[in-house]
C-alpha cells in the first residue's frame, strides 16, 4: 500500500509527537525499523509459502483445463433432431413408407 506524500508527512508528524512524549514507543519503533532493515522486507509485507503458491498454481491449471473442456465439448454439440411432420400429414406424402 503506497501512501501519498501528504499522508507520509502526517504520519511522520504523529510519530515525532509520540517519540517526544513516550520513550518506550520510540524504542519499539526503532527496534521494529532495525529488524525490517536487517530482513530487507517491507514492514507489513505478505509472506507466502511454497505450499500456498503450489496450491494456487494447481487451482489455476485445474480451472484452465475445466474451461477448455467445456469449450471443446460445447463445440461438438449433437445435431438438432429432424422436425416432426405437421399434424395431418400422411407418411406417403413425406416419402416414407409405413413400417411393417
């Protein structure tokens, strides 16, 4: 989450005010900033593990395969059945001989 310059300035002012009034807060903030600098990560970064990435990748592959299957099966739909003759039409008129 990126902050605008105005928001960063406001947070810095709040932090400076708290640092002046609360020495324990200043020590905590310094320790937190030092720990983040050592790890070279963002303070509130989301860490994802290998298992989570694997699950997401497998889910994407499965959804892609399912989508492709639906598209392929929809392209090979059965042809529409021949329409029934209107009522009152004799079979001889249609060019079909009666069965039996």
